[in-house]
C-alpha cells in the first residue's frame, strides 16, 4: 500500500503527566490497529515533556477517517487532563516513502 498524506501531531505534556501520556499513546496503538487506512502510525518522544504522533494514509479520506476515529476522540477527551496546550496538528503531503 502506498501513502500520499500524513499527520504530525505534537503534544506538550503537563509536568508530571509524562507516564500517563506514554500509557495513553501505547493504548492508542490498538485503536489504530482497527483502522484499515492507517498505513503507518508512530508515537515518539521528542523531549522530556514533548511527544508526537506521526501517521500516514493512502489518501485524504483515510486521514479524515482517522481524525474522526477513536484515537482522535480519545485525544480530544484527554487534552485538558494531559496536555499543557492543545495538540498541534499539521497535515502532511508525502513526497517519497519506503514501506516494508
């Protein structure tokens, strides 16, 4: 499957909530597994209180389905509890890729 679009979601965590965010992101992996159009999904730690989600889709419909899906809903529900500010969501256009 090829990818054409993606998302970069940067998360600034409230102090003391880092472990909670790691657990939240780990739990999100199983939700994303139910999304056939999510080709690749990564949760990463960029710094002590900065995390990110990077994911890729074959088209805009897949990206929209993901944003409106269970992970997007869970992110919205937990935002005030876990994050110092609203998640920064950037839509990406894929120029080149290598997938297994």
